[in-house]
C-alpha cells in the first residue's frame, strides 16, 4: 500500500485571521489508502485545516501538496478535479435541488467542456443514471427526486458524503459526519466509510465521536489551539499527557500547561 | 380575434420573454433591476434600424437581441464583484444611464421617441415567446442550468464542487439581457412607437416582481408570474365595476352606479403582491409544489410523508 510519497502532505502551514493565529506550523502526512482522524477540542483549528486543504483559505506560510504536486496555489475550484473532495460540518447541500441533482453536482469535476454543460440531464442521461446508481448502492435510493430541504437530518448528512463521493475522489475529507447521528446511524456510517475505504479511497475525517474514530481510523492527528500536539496510533491517543490536558485540563503539574501551550 | 384580445396576447408574450430574460440572471442569484435598460436597448436598436435603414423585422429583432446581449456581457463582468443590494443598485443604475442617454440623444429622437415602420401581428411575439419558453426549459434541464441553481443556493460550495462560477454567472446574465432585448424589439414592432418614458423604473420593478412572485426555483415560475400579473389588471377591468354594482345593489340603488376609480386596480394588485409575499415567499410555483402534484399520480413511487426516522 505504501507508495514512495504520501497522498496528502501538509508542510509547516500557518494561518492567522487578523491578529488571531489560528493554525501555527502544522505538518502531517496522509498515506494513500489510509484512514486518518483529525481531532482536537472545539476551536482547535480542524475545520480551518480542512479549508486550507480544500482551498477556501490560502495559508500565510507553508505548503500543501497532493498526489505529488504542490497545490498551495491551485484555485479551490480546480482541486476537486485533482481528486480532493470534502463534506461540511454544517450540512451544505443545495436546499432547492433534489437529492439526485445534488449528487450530479458532485460529478461536476468530471464534466468537461461546453458539450457536457449543454447536454440535458434527462431521466436516461448518463450522469443521472450514475448518480442514481451511486445513491442506490449507498442505500439511499428511495428518494432521488425529493427536494433536499424536506428530508430528515440523518439522511441529509449521508447524502452530503455521497455527493463528495460522486466526484470519485482519491482523498475524501469529512468534517464531523457523525455529529447529530444516533449510535445506530453512526455504526452504519462507519460501515459505509469502511466500504468506501476498501475501494481505495483515502479518508481524512474530523470527528468528536472517539468511538467512531477508534473503530474507523488507525491513526490520528490531534490539534489544540492551532498546533499539532499528537500524531500516531488512535489506540494510545488518550494516554498522551498533552492530549489529556487539551481535553480535560491540567490535573497534573501546572508548568505542564505552559509547556504544552507554547511549543508543541 | 378581437383587437383587444390580440393586443393582450401580444403584451403577454412580450412580458413572458422579458420575465425569462430577468429570470436567467435571478436564477443564478443575481437580482437584476435593470430590465427596462436592456429592453430599451433592444427596442431602440430595432426601432432605429427599422426607421433609418428599413431593415426587415427579423433582422432588427436579431440586432436588438445581440446588442442587448453585448450590453449584458459588458455589465455582467463588473457586477461580479457586487453582492446583494449593491448588485441590485448597479443594475438599476445601468437602466437609468440607458434611459438618460436615450433621452439626451438626437439620433434616437430624444423625448420625442421613434416611430417604427415595421409592424408585427400578435402571433409573432406569441410564437417567439413559445420558442423562448422551450429554450429556457431546455437550459434549466442541462448541467449548465444545474450549475445556475447551485450557484443560487450556495456559491462557496458550488466553487468547491468545481462549478465555474464567474463563467456561469456572466453567460446567464448576458443571455438574460439578450432575451430582454428581444422583448424590447418585439415591443417596438408591436406598438410601432418607442419612447424613453415607457422604459422606466416601474417596468424594471414589475418584471422582477413577475419573476420573484412567480417563483425562481423552476422555469414555470416566470411563466406563471408574467401571466398572472399581465392578465390580472385586465380581469379586474371587468370584475371591479361588476363587483361594485353588486355591492351597491345589495343596498337597493343599483341603477346609478358610477364605475369605480381606475386606481382601485392597482390597489388590489398591491394587496395581492403583499399577500403572495406572506403566503408564498418562495414564489407561486415551487419545487415541492410540483413534486406534490406529481405524487398525486397513481404511478408515484414514494408517498410523500414516508421518510425514514
């Protein structure tokens, strides 16, 4: 599985908004085919990292490379075509489009040239059939024609993952896909993600549900106040003193806090 | 067909084409309050070419469409930078500039207007309106139309999905401007006279109302909006005196009823507009409504309310 170079590599990236340093000097690699979790307390900068990788923000310093090429300067619109698709923390489906139209929007990066743009998306068009097949294979075939705004939360959450998948990405980035799901839905989401992963898609996931993180991912990157404080196996992540401190506060020694905040 | 009826049909057809012109930009999230400006460009181009060079009607219409499209393209680029109310004001300002320029130009007759020699029968705008309607339905069914609606809903996500936002917005706005220009050309040839005063702010507001109150989610919206608001004043023209006679008749003296004031029609129009904004904020025709109508059919696969969880 392990190729010579990682699929995604974040190199010493920093980002600040005004005077607020949101990300400071974060580096990590995502190997092709792996499932990596990006965790940390609220406000640690996880979503900002996602926005930097997907190109919503440009880093102040540092670089991001994907599939062997530096993509720091690649416009956000072009990145999905390289194989980098994501979902969003708050569901960002197009409320006025039907389920299948949202999925067809996910295929956008594979539509090339004016001919694809001018082709009607009728019932038998290739795009629509592919989108419907994808929905059916993910167990969401029941309501392709329904307008998204009318569907329940759990379904919409899953549709958003499928929309990102429709781009046939090499790297699938999921921002809290299990937020608001009940344990049964979370379990089905995990199986769903493992299936996706087994088809060769690399997964980078931001998640607070540690049960899901441990059962899905072998490795985790932990952020706190914009800095990386841990990188390694999810098995031992909660034994790490810095991680414990980030989540639970300093029970141990006082000067530990100062060290953790300043240089990690 | 009576002259009155054919006149109404011609106006209706022109308004539908005009509404579709504005719809194409509104459907991409660009509120366009410059409709009168684009219509004036098309109308004056057609009138001028017909009056000065004696061009045949189809050529003048084509020129009006193309020229207005070029104006639209030129406006679409700078307004990409504007959002919300500033976008509305920018398009509104464009219409005012066009009106001001025409009013102060000797070539185009200034305040006197231009008489147009070429005349078209009512069925010409009606046929063209039918073609335009089919064209817009086609556009909205393509991936380009999907992109337009996606941009309307969420630009940032559309961008991340790979939608070429600037390109789609500019093309949709320019095509819309071209259609508004076509409506203007048909106006010139139907009424055989153009003057700047008829391309005023009220016209821009009305056509935007057609689109917004008709509904921007589907291509049915502008058709319904334009039809409703064009025919409503005509229906009220007969209905109002009848209602007044009836009401007064309840109290006995039905013989000597003066016809109600004309302005009542506009009061009722205004009240209906407010009511529609309250009860159908997304417009008259919405997608859930169409889906609901489809589900009524026996062949429907999934009964409405039955969703998981």
